[in-house]
C-alpha cells in the first residue's frame, strides 16, 4: 500500500496505460512541458516524448476534433480539459462527432477517447471556472459520463475509461485533487458502469457523486450520532446510471435523497427522479427529494458561493425530515 | 455577376499521363456526374429525402485529388460528399442504398446523404456542419505521423485529403487546423472547393481576403490556386502536395476555383446566381473539357469514351436496383451502434 494523492493516482493510471498500450496518448493545453495545471501529467512528457504527451495550442474545438479523428483511425487519445468549463468551446465535436459518429456511421468507426479534467465549484474561481457541466452532456447519445471521487476510484476508473472503446467524459473535481488514500501496490481497474456503495444502511438511500460524496459522508457522521442508518451510494457512472445498484437499495430503504452539485433544472437528479418514477414508483414510501446547487452562475463572493452548493447541514436535515416522514 | 478571378493557366499537354490513367480519371468524373444526376431524379420522384447537395460541375476536384492518393490514404468530406465517397472507392450501390435509407448503405441507413462513412475505404465521413470535418481529418493525419515518429512504423506514410468549401474558410476551425498542421508538419491536403457561393452568400461578401490560397502564407504553408474545372491541373497540384506530405514535409492548402451547376441543395431555389455567371461556368464543364483533351492528345477515341459512359450508366442503374431492392434497417436495431461494445 502506498499513500497517494488523487492527482497522482490519475497520473499513475495514465502512466500505466501509456506503458501498456502505445496507441494511448495525451493532448491538451499545458499537458506536456508544464506537466498539467494540476500536475496530472507531470514528467510524462520526458518519459514518452512530445507526440505522446502533446501540448496543443488553445483551440479546444479543433484539438477535440483532432482527437476524434485520431480515435477513428486507431489511436486512444486522452484529452485534458485544463478546466472542464473550456469544453463548452468543444461542444460540437463532443456531441456531434465523439458522441454521435459511431451511430451515424452505422458502426463504421469507434471512438475510444477520454475527455478528462477538473470540474465543479472550487474556491472563489468565478462563474466560468466553477461550472457544473455534467448535465449539459447528459442528453448526448453515445457518451459515457463518469465522475471520480477518491484516489482509489480515480485511478481504477481512469484506467477503465482509457481501455473503453467509447468516448468517456471523465469528471474530476477541482477540490478533490489533494485527497490522500492508501492504494494497492498491485494493478487494478474499477468498472465504469457500477455505482459504489459507500456505506450500507437501511433508513434512506442517498445518491450522490463527486465532491458531494464527501459532504454526504460528513452529514452521515451527525446522522449516526442521532441513531440514523442511511445507505450512501456514489453513482460513479452518471450515464448510463447503474439502476441495478440504485434499485436494490430503493427496495431496501424505500426512500431516496439525491445530493448533487449540478444545477437543479435539467440536472442529473432530475433524470434520476424520472427514471425512479418509471421503474420503482411502487417501492417508494415518500417522494424523492433532491438537493442540488442553485440555478445561478457561481458567484465569486465566498458566502454566496457557499450558498450556491449543498452543505452537509442541509443533507443532515433532509435525511432527518425524510425519516420522520416530514418530507 | 460578381467579378470573376482570372483562372490560373495550366498547360495540360506538358503533363504526362498514360492513356489508361486518363481513362481512369474520365471514368471517375463520369461516375460522379451520372450518380448525381440520378440522385436529382430520385429526389424529385420522392424516393430520396432530407437535404441533398449535389456535386455537378466540381468533378475535376474530387477526381484530380482523390485519384492522386493511394487506397490506404484518407478522405474527409462535407455534406456534399457523394462524389468524394465514390472517388475514394465506396461502391456506388452502397452510396445509393444509403441515400435510400437502406441497411445495405455505407452507413447502414443511419447516416443519409450528408453522413457517408466507410472505414473499409478510409472515408472518414461526410460532416454536415461547416468546418467540423477539418479537425477530424487533422486527427487522421496526426495518427499517420504518430505511427511513423512515435511508434517507429516507417510504413506509416498515409496522407489525408480534407475537402471543404469557400464558406468554411471563414470559420475558426479552418485557421486553428492550418496552424496545427503546419506546426506539427502533418501529412494533410486542405482542399478548398471555392464554388463562389455559400448558399446565398457570395464569397466576396463573406470574406476580407477572397483569395483563399493566400491564407496559407501566414502559417508558413504552401498555398496554391488551381483551375478546379481542369482535372489535369488539379491532378498536378495534388500530386505535388501528396508527395510533400508523404515525404514528411507537411501540409498544403489548395484552392480549386470551381462552380456548382445546381443550387446549394435540391431544396435551394437558386435565385441569386445570375444567368450570365452560370453560363460562363457551364461553358467550362470539366467533363467536356477533359473529353476534348483526351481526344486531342489521342489518349482515347470517341468509341472508348462512349464505352466508359455506357459502363457507368449500367453501374448507376444497377446501384439503383440494388438500393430499391435492399431491406430497410430492422426496427429491432434502433439502438444498435450507440456504443462500441454492444
């Protein structure tokens, strides 16, 4: 076991996969000589050379399309979005080409590519650098969307994403890069399509992902002291959703709270609620509650920013209310 | 009528071409022309749907460039992609079946006119949005260089030909990709088919520098203009550009001055282009011109050319029968091809 920071876990995943498969390469802004804005590609340029760790000009839509073309012709690109917000500039290539081209081409081409980088609300980075984008991409056919949350799953999921033959949007969270965890010394891969049961419980199912997992974990400490026993599930895969795990939990607890960092309108939680209504309505003892961030551009002011995203106390209160059936 | 540019002079007799090579080019141009004429007929008879953009008039560009490539080179096209696909070797029957939305189409009936793909023929696609194919083509070219220089595969000398129109050259992806291609010396040909009009927007009204080939200079890239109605001229510049790309000397921007003989798509009333302009360009029909050249140079006689036309007409008729008789995709396969591992 070796104590590893999350950004280093990601770096190890990339390094191991580049060593294992020479068609894997990294491209993006400042990924090479600079080593990545969050040092996820530190020193890989020296190890693998300038073509395999390719510093691109600031041209997001074009270098994303270039990765699509490289993937169509047999390479396995990993794009680093210096900030995932910049992907808005590449939306056409991600949606029309990475996402849809396999279908539109009648299966002529596959697009094995990973688009990864920091997303989420950081500390007073302002609206454009504090985006909650996962829901924007949710409706695009052909994309897989994954959010990592711990050093362990970050490494194992990124390795799985690199080996996947489909385009994977891989969300990291800007405030989680320095999380530490002991990682196994042996190689491991974490499947992309399985949710993770963070804490088994019986009173209520809490569905969450990315940084909100850690807010939920904080809230659970308070709830445990009050004698409550929530089940916490980290969704991991935001598309497709793992309804095997979600459904099994609902059949056990009959109550669901969704805690997400994305915006409420058209969010991941909105989709989950609709799907739960379709599949498990009869299992529910109470309407599903969702705690989402506010439908506003992330404000710069620290107090307003705190109000924008869900805080542990709110989660605690929501669980207590629900268990008391005061939903 | 917009001010016409003086077409660059090219003296074809100076170019060497074997009779069989001349006939190969002629056959490819005839294939493109006859195929598109059949598409118009089928569209107006309600057999073909969606937006259909025909290539009539521009055949010298597709044939001149793509027939200068090897079969393992790559071709990337736009929404006006039927003839590029045909030149790249995608069988006419599979292109026609695609336009009929059939399972036997080159995109299994899922793509349609603007989304022709064939991995077997390294046809990277028809891309329907302006400019979006250029980065994809750049990626294929990067892949060739990656295999050669990062993986040490000396046989990886494939070249990518990327086609797009004059309107696209005002889009950021054009400039971004020219920059990266020159920066990394990628084996790619940027082929602008300047047909003077982006639907109803005249080229001169959309751009501050109408001479597109000159835009290569700021990237330190060779830029050449060529008479896009003369297949021998297009072939000559394409061969030079392919040789440079294959030798690792980087990209070339080719501006082929050409004209579409029909509207932007079959849904376009084509009211803005003047009669005088259309007549002036129709008089330069690249197929008639090349027929004249083949005859003058004694590379073929009338009988041989007629034989080619008859053979192609039969192929088009067979393609039509094939398309009409082919099955539609099964409703059970509605979700097939979303993900690669399903």
